């Protein structure tokens, strides 16, 4: 929120950043925003009409979706908003659908020439492995299985569960923050090594300029339909230069503030592209070996009504 506010103010000093949330009283970002509004849930049939009316009333020029369950519906209505004068920084429907299903994501990695963990047939599971929902997020429902005795009947019968090769301890976990312009051209990628994770979100990380950059630049350039910030989760063996890619999230990731601090200012690029019509050039001058250590901070709300 603060990154968008700073960038917007530098280009349009009188402009504002709005936040929409189903329960803004309990959203820290909503209290920091210039103005916050209560919105229907993304799954509600009134969601798009609500946003269209809000954009008209507040003269909003750009929507940046940040959570998984609003990506597809906004992609489906991207042209509707465009006709009303509001840009939506969102990837294509096809890419979002492929990213929501980890089985389809695996095929995307295959097409890009990026190795990924093997997904086992339920009748041919090899242990140790990882059990996880094909449409899961934030590591919810992800369970390591060391041997067949840890595999329950409930796990095997759950139609959403997939069983994936377990990546060994010789691999380090990375998140790649990539930026794609409005024409789906790759303009930047910043690998963040995940040193510590809490509840699926990175709490300690460091930017790294290593073989991952060279390996991914040509391959991610072929990621059709990508727009704005795209986060890729992968494991990398720093000795053998082997990569095992896990998932693609077509949105900002929770650890993006490290990338912004390193100089890759994606909010500013979105504002320049979508609101000013500027072209974004390829950027690789971000700060290397920049360490981020996160901690809980407070937002105090006086006279909260509940």
C-alpha cells in the first residue's frame, strides 16, 4: 500500500490509493489507504457491478488485484472495465486457470523447459512425497509423507489431493518476483532466497543474483498471458544448478517488499504503464544480497465500532 502511495504521489500528487475489503475495519492496509471501502466477496454475484460503480464514482484508473480468488473474475471482465475507462493489471484467463491448478501448472513448466517435481499417479506413489491440494495456497493442506504408513485413506480418497516428489534438503527455496509489461514481455526478475517462512509467507529472505536469473530469463519470456507482478516458487540446488519449479502465482507475493526495497519498483512501473502510457525497459540493476528480516507491526484504530 505504501509503495503504491509513494509512487502515485510522485506522478499524480492529488491522486489517491483506495483499498477494497470485505471487512475493512480489520484490514491494516485499509487503515493506511487514502480511502477504504467495504466490498462484496469476490465470489459474490454483485462484485463486478460494485467495482464498476466504485470506479465510476471515484474516477479510478487502475485496479491491482492482490488475492487469488479475485484474479479470474477480474480477468474475465478486464475488457468491461477497459471500456469504462479503468485498467486492470491482471494476467490472461488461461494463465490464471493454469496457475490455480497445480497439475496444469506442471504442464506450463514442461512447455517452458523448466524442470519440476514429478506428480505421481495415486496408484504409483513413491515415498517420501508431498501431499497437497491441487488448488491450495499458503501451504494449507500440504503434508510431507515419509512412508506409506503415513498415507491415510482420507488423503488418498480426497479428489483434490495430488502426490508430488519430495525435493531433497540439498535444494534451497526461492521466490522469483517477475514483472511483465502490458504486452506480456518480461521486464525484470528478482530471485529471493527464502531463509525462513511463517504460515506460508516469508519472514526472512535475501536477494540473490545467481544462475537462476540466466536460466529463467529466456524461459519466462515465453510465459504467455502474464501481466504485472508474477511470483514463481521453486527449489534450486546451488551446487548442481538444478531447478525444481513448484508453482506460479499471477499476483504480488507476500515477500515483494524486499524486491521493492532492492530497487525493482513494480508499483511505480504499473502506474507509469497503465496510467501514463509509458514503456518499461528491461531492468536488472536491483540490489544484490539485500537481506530482509520481518517482524509484526501494529496499526492502532481508535474508537473502532466493534
